[in-house]
C-alpha cells in the first residue's frame, strides 16, 4: 500500500494460564517512536491493578511523519510561513488505508484480538485521529487526540468537522481530546472544535475535553494519555467483580 517497509513496536500482555485465550483490545498508537513506552507502561500498570483491561499496544513508527499524519498538502507552518519540511504533507488518506487494509489484518492474524480498537495520536497524530473519526468513524471504537494541530492547512480538520459532523454515522464511539498551554491560536482552535462537538449533540459519541494549562505541547501527553485511558474505561470492571 505505502510501497515501503514499516517498523512497529508491539507490546502483548503477559496473561496467566487461566486467561491465556482471552481476546484482547488493541490500541494503535501514532508516533510510536515517541510515545510507545509511555503508553505501554501506563497500560501494563493499570491493567495489572485491574483498572483497565489488558490490551495489545501497536506503536507505528514514522518514516515521513509530515506525509503520513497530515490530511492535505500545505507548506505553511504554524507561523504562516513557507516551510520546505512540509512539502510532502497530505498523505493521511493512503496512510489510513494502510492501517485499515494491511496493519490491522496483520495484527489480527498474529494475535488473539477482540473487536475493540483504539486510535491515539498527539499533535499531527491528533489531527490524524480526528480525520479518521470524521472520514472512517466505524474503524475504531475510541479515538484519542492529544493537542491536535488544528491550525494545519488553514484549519482543514476544523472545516471538515463543520461539514461532516452533522451526518456522521456513529455507533457508540468514544472521543478524548485535549490541549496544553500552547501559543497563538492553538488552544482557541481546540476550544472551537469542542464547541462543534457539543453543539452537534451526537447521541452515539461519548466525548471528553480536558485542558492542561500547566503542561507544554510536549509534556502534555504524560497526563493526557493517562486520563484518556481512564475515560475510555471508566465503566469497565474485571470479570471477577461484575
């Protein structure tokens, strides 16, 4: 699909013999080279103490991050200046097709997986997560967008939200999105997205928005990914106490 080899980080939980045949949810993580160890540690710890279920974590390693994680081509950076490092932008559609048609079947053939799938991303990974929700809403059961870069390409994903949200076909998906203490219009864009979600009154989308004013763009994933996991599994109980 992408005509290139892709590296993955995959964590599979160690289950006791009684649970060895349990089908596991899968969390697909963008920017795996940056956040895999953080998410994997959270999930290992929380599942060990039966706060969330055990799950498989698949960290997708970036080859050309700008290409994979942006929904359209734009060479303008956050400051509105031409940036040659953005010249390959706009490859989100084939990247998501790769996730759907190649990566997911590979993981599901190799491991015992349940039907539950989560997509998580930060910054450009955040707009990829939202773009996937808006264009392929049934592909995942839960979406996590940490500080999505909604400024990109003249607020492309914000405009897409306005267009797609009213007729979005949802089936009880969950969405967690957040923002830190970021400069310029970054926070205002996420607040605007939050208003669109709330205005939409989508019955089949449970959502939570959270701000982290004490965190920078790069420190925010540490508390935000934890809170996202707790939100998605807030009603989960282990079989022993159901």
